[in-house]
C-alpha cells in the first residue's frame, strides 16, 4: 500500500483494522514509526486487509490530524 509522507504507522494500523504491533513488525525499516516526510511511501499491511485500508485511510488519517 502507499501512504503519504509523514504518516504514522499507528494510523496505518487503525485504517487496516489490525494491531499496531503487526504493522510495526512488517515495517521495521521505518525506525521512527512514520513514513519518510515529503513523498508517498510503500507500507506493508497484513494480507487480506488492503480493501479495508483503502476504504478507511482517508477518514482515519483526517481524524488523526484533528486530534489534539
């Protein structure tokens, strides 16, 4: 999946409907827990969760940006 630069792996997990631990384990190359800023990046999510990610990501990421 592709995610915008600077996206937290926690947001990716929430949008995918999986645990943050699962997403962190699949994306250990993002040592700071976010995708690199400034460009879209490929992220790995557990198999079978791509559709859920695609349908939820915009809503979940907007909510994360609005959180205090």
